[in-house]
């Protein structure tokens, strides 16, 4: 017996133009240059250089393809309200085309990234286009240490509502399993326990390895607290067996992404997407437009469509087919030009907000002057979605008077001092490093002592937090820093 029921389902699908914009937004300067060259080669209607007629006059031609509109009749292109220059009074925007002498490729030592390495491996797997898209999105959320810091529900929601993919959490989990099978072992883990287990599962399953798996699965809390005697008794192990298990686990890499540092030491050319210049306590932003030429629609093809529309004698079957092809290319070219324009505008607005929030650093180059800043802060200042800010900050670089920095460098978590004022964790780390650099190497500072010294300076930081910051800076524990 058949049953009928009504079900409401809200689903947001991005238009082809929006998807194209999102993909262009993620590209750094060098890849964007290649993408434009590719489009110029593939679309004969698209040309570079200044056109004699304005873009508005082109839009009035008969060959124009209408934009899609939302329910209110507005063109569905913006991602939010923009800041005005009044919001950043110290800021001056340099015109791109007046600053050619300032643009240059900057040599920068940058080996293959973990994400690129994972994408290369993913491309070798026998996957459908849908599976590849899910896998690529998951990899984009893996941090430099190799961990997936977002839960699968959030990733699934992003794929549905922002990327326009019809997926469920089971599909995302399946692709995460594939990614966790890639090298380096342990990549894609959501916590330390999973990271270590993934590495053990790839090793030869000898008795010692299998026992180590049992320890991590059933007694991880006790292991983390170093209650080894308790584990030994619970598992009925002798001391030698326990030592072998510990040796097996300690040999694992808690930060598998860091192993990528040695894969390639080749110096490559990194083209900064932005240049921030300092002068007289003022900051000037230059957008690096090198490799991003002016683009316009070919007048020849527009005239062809115009002639076909006005001349009835010209409407043969062959000509009708040719005009249909030209119309498709015209639509594609206009979408691409608009996406490039919108990309540049989004990059500019986002960088403006970062400069405003981190003005003290851009003026001084002092890391301790970096203020706490997360993606949400920049999103609030620009009106863009957090996912848009994430795409802008990924794989983009800025050249400053103090060196070249990835945009991710400027995002830092916050903590509080004893007066309740929010401070950057990077500031605390800098002070910790100064303490450790000046310590007596025969009696190095323990985490407890570091915590007490920070408290004297007004930073109330728990010992376990000190230990976390120390590990993030790749500084070993006191007993391993001790010189005999």
C-alpha cells in the first residue's frame, strides 16, 4: 500500500557564476594568472586589454544574456555590506594601474604544502567527481599539523548550503576515511588519539603494535596522564612489554603535517597578493594586479550577433548554430569578467579589514603587537560570510616592510591578562620564548615555573596551557632542554 506525505526541504544551490567566483576566490596570485590565461585560450569571445566602449554599452547589445536575480529583483552577486573608507580613516588605497613599479615576484622558500600533497594523492584515487569535491573540501579544512579541526556536520552543511553539493554526513565520513588512508599517516585525524591510532593501523600488526592499539583505544586517558603502572596491571603486562608498547607509541608523530617540512626545500617564486607600505604612521595597500589584465568582450563577436539580429536574410541554419555558440561564449565571458572583478573587490575589502585590525603590527613589525583576531572578526568588519574570509586568507601572501607573511599569520586566538583585557596568544608565546632563551640551561624552566613567571607579568596562564603553547612552538620539555 502506497503512502503519500508532504515534506518540506530547504536547499540552497549556488548558480554557476557563484560557483565560479568561489573557485577563483580561493586561488593565489600565481594560480589566478594561469587561470586567466586558460580562459583567454578557451574562449575566443574574451579578450585582454582596454576596450574602446564601456562595459555598460556592451551590456546593452542584443547579444547580452541576462543576469540571475533574487526574489527582490536585485542581482545576486554581493556577499554582504561593504566597509566605507570612513571606517578606516588612516587607510589609503593605491590605484592598481598607477603602481606597476611596485609589483614584483618575491623569492620565498616554500616547499609543497600538506594540502597540495594530499590533493595530489587524492587525484590518483578512483573517485567520482562528487567524491573528489567532497574530498577536496575536507582537505581544505585540514590544518598544517594534519588535523581536521571541524566536525563532519559543519562540513556537510557547508557543502550543501555554500558549495551546492547534495551530500549527507555518511558520504563525508566515507571520504574522510579515504583521506585518512593517505600519507603522511595520521593525517585527517580529529584528535590526538585518532591520529596515533591511524599511524598504528598502517604499521605491521605484530603483537606489540596490537597491544599499543589496545592501550590507545581502551586506556587513552590513563596513558595521557602517564598512569603506566595502572595500564600494566589492567592489561596484565610485564614491565618489558609495557616498555615496548611505550616505545611503539612514543615513536609516532603527534603532528603528522609537520613531516611535510622535509619533502621539498626547493625555493619557489611566491607572488604576494597584497603589498602594504608604511610611511609617516600611515599605511597604503597595493593590490598586486600583475598577471591580471583588463578583460573585455570582443567587439567582433558582439557585432556578429547584432548583425544576425537585424538582418533576417542572414538567418540560415548554419548561422543560427554559429550564433548559438557565440551567445554561450558571450555569457561565459561575462560571467568570468564579473567573477574576476568581484574576486578582486573581495580580496581588497578583506585585506583592508585585516590592516585595520592589525594596524600596530603593520606599523611596527612587532609580533607582540598582533591583537587577537579570528575569521569572525574580519567577517563582521566586511559583511562577508566566515567561509568567504577563510577562502581569501588561504594560500594568500602579503608583502610588508618587515617581510612576506601568509594571511593566516595574522589570525590568532586570545587569552586574558589579570585585568581581564584580551591579549593575543602570540604575545604570550613571545614572552615565554624570551624566558626560555634566557634560562639557565643547566636548570631549565619547567612549565610550572613558566606559568608563575607569566603570572608575575600579569598573564594568568595555567600550567597545562603553558605546556600547550610550548608544544605549539616546538620547544621540548625542561628535562630535554637540560645541558649536562
